[in-house]
C-alpha cells in the first residue's frame, strides 16, 4: 500500500543513510521501522517480553519475585 507522510528533514536524511548502509530501499526501512514500532507498543509484546525474562531468570524462590507475580496475576494488562 502506498501512503504519504511528513517527517522531519533530519529523520529523512538519517533514513537515507541507513538504507544505503543496509542496502535496502527507503520504503523497506520505513516499513521495517513501523512494524517494529507497532510490535513494541502492542500489549502482547509486553507479555512476551516478560515471559522471556522470567524464563531466563527461572524460579529461584525469591520472596519479592513471588509477591510481584501475585500482584501481576491480579492486574489487568
């Protein structure tokens, strides 16, 4: 899909440089950037990131972690 957007000149120049460096088209760089932005701001992203951290930390029997987990269980995301 084609769309027109206005961006600051410095962002345009930086994007042009990045596109050349990555050997990608300007459209591809903007598309990748927007896809990442949308993913980072979706509620599912936050949950998945927390799940990855918890998996790396593992269950260590920490009292604080247990209490925080109970609070998070009762919280609406």
